[in-house]
């Protein structure tokens, strides 16, 4: 549900100043004037209902009255001012914008659909209001259970008869402000389906115009469940915009349902089938760019470039990231034939554990999102470092990294290699779950860098 709140906050400045553009990447998120709106307030009301097991209408009315200037629609404001707890037959998208907590709270699709209806019925008991809430909650449930985008699309179209065959390019020119579920929920889901990551999903939602904060809220909720990763700056920005009491509810919900800002990679293991793309290799390289690597940076880059040159005839897709004080993705899933050269700047400390955790999660999410026929037959994950861990955030522990590596190795057959200089590489590798036969000591010299990449080429 934090993804929904982030979408609301980022979209808030565009609700009455639409930013329709065919270049969503150009949209600047996290403007200083961003704020949380009624979408966030009522998401928290639903969250509280699930945590406290109280009635939806009571909780919605309680939180709505706490924040009367959050931007509620006219019919809802009038309902808020009465003492009645009866619904008012709304078909508006308020039921869909607040439902994201339901998508996290249950272990079966049937329970999720039933609870989504209950959450809508408090105010939006019109069939379209119920349908919108159920569609969003179902999409979130399927996303967090590892279903592909195609599977999510097929289910939503079949179950709710929403037309998800359109594209944002087709929607954008003529799309107008529409607060109905039927006029905004399908568009929100389409934005998710077209997206490549969480941030891109929010930008796509804003790019089509209309009820921007609500569309981004709905899209953000589904995108969080699917991608399992929200950029930390977006989390920090959103948290800074929320009140203390809202932040406490967010934290309590995420703790209760064990939702973290970075999730373990979903299952990549084909169910009873061999990968259709058995000859394809996913090569994921994480290189230490801390200050101590400075003297051999050009040699290391040259050695990696030589590796690329020598393997042009293979069907290899390369993901490359570096790290020092922080984690820096450079490119992802690039065909080896299209890589021109490696280069990196050095400086700072060694956030090895945090960077490895983040990269494992990102690679896992991307691979899990691929159709089975496109998944690689071999996944390699290579760590190249010359120093000891000294800069990861406290929540990233060796135990946490060990668990990730062990799962990907034992369950999903990833091949991990640890190439460590100026240290006992075998012990360092064992400490994070990489077997001794996959660890290599090397000298932090030009010759050592060259030998390193030759070993990588033979793996």
C-alpha cells in the first residue's frame, strides 16, 4: 500500500495541471509542492480496518474527519458530514484508490475479492464501484503471487470485462478527467502493464492525464506488488510528506504483513518444464568501485571489455552494476553484442552486502517477469571486489545476503562466483553463502584483473 500512497503524492501536483506527454521518462516526480490527498487518507482508513478489525464505514468516517481538506469529492464530503453509516451507491474511483491494503492481506484470491467488496460496500456499493475495487485488489494479489503481466491481464479482462488491449499511446490524446471506476481503473491497470519498473509505472500513469493522483495511486499499488522494489528516494520522499500518525499506521501494516522495501526474488523455477531458451545466459556482474580499486580501474575495465570481445558469438545478456558507498546500476539485460565498453569511476567505501542484496532482488524480479519461453537457461551472478564490507546500511546483514544467495543457488540454480582480492576470498565467499569452489583469490594488479576475467569467461 505504500506504492499507492507514493503514487498519490507524486500525482498530486498533476491532478489539476495534467502533464500529457509521449515521453513519460521526462516527467519530474517528487516536486516540493507534492502532498498526500484523500487517496492516501482513505488508504490508511482501510489499513486501520484490517489491523483493528473494525467496520469500514466507521474507519473511513474517522479518518476522513481527521483530514477534511484532503480533497474529497462532493458526494463523499456530504456523507462525511452526516452520522449515517449507510452507503450512497457511488460508482466513483474512491473504492479503487483505497483498496490496496486488501491486496496484501489475504492468502487466497477468493478472500481478496470478498474483502475488496466489503471495503467498497461501505460507500461505493454501486456494481461499478465494487467491480473497480475488486479488479485492483485482484491485480495486486496476482502480482504479489508471482503471476506474469499477461496472466494478470487475462484474468482481469475475463473476470471484469475491462478492455486492457489499449495502449497509453492510444489513450493519451483523448483521455479526459474521469472519476468513475469504469473510466479510470482500466487505464490505471494498463499503465502498470506497460511499465518497466515502479518509477516508470508512476510516470506512465501521470502521462495520460485525467485524475492523475488517483490513477497514479491505483497504478502504484499494483506496481509495488509486482516489482517488489520501490526506489529508496521515493520512499523517503513520501514518508517525509506524511504525518506522524499516518507513518505509524504504514509501518505497523508493513510489519504486520511482513512487507519490506526490497523483497526476496520471486520463483524463477519453471514448473515441471525445462527453460525454452536453454542456450541463453544471463550474466550479472557486480564490481567494487570503492577507492581502493582506483589504481587498477582502467585495467579492470579493459579486462571486462576483453571478456565481451571474446564472447560475441554467445547468446548472453549482461547486467552490470558497480558499488562503493552506494549501489549503482549501470545497465540491465543488454545483449553482449551491443555492449561497447565497460568503465567505472572509483571512490568511497565498500557497501558490498547492501549492493549484492539489491542486485539479486532486481535481477530476480526482471527474470520472473519474463515469459517462460524467454527466460535464460543459465543465470550467473559475479561479485568482483578487493576489500572488506564497510558501508552497507544496518538492515543489510551478511545473514540476509546469505539467505538470498542460498535460495537462488539451491532452489533456482543460479551460479554465484566470488572474485576477491586482498582478502581470504574463500572464507569471505562462504560467509555470504558462496561455496569454496566458486571463490577465487586474485591480486589487485593489472595482471590479476586480466586473470579474473579469463576465469569468468570459462565459468
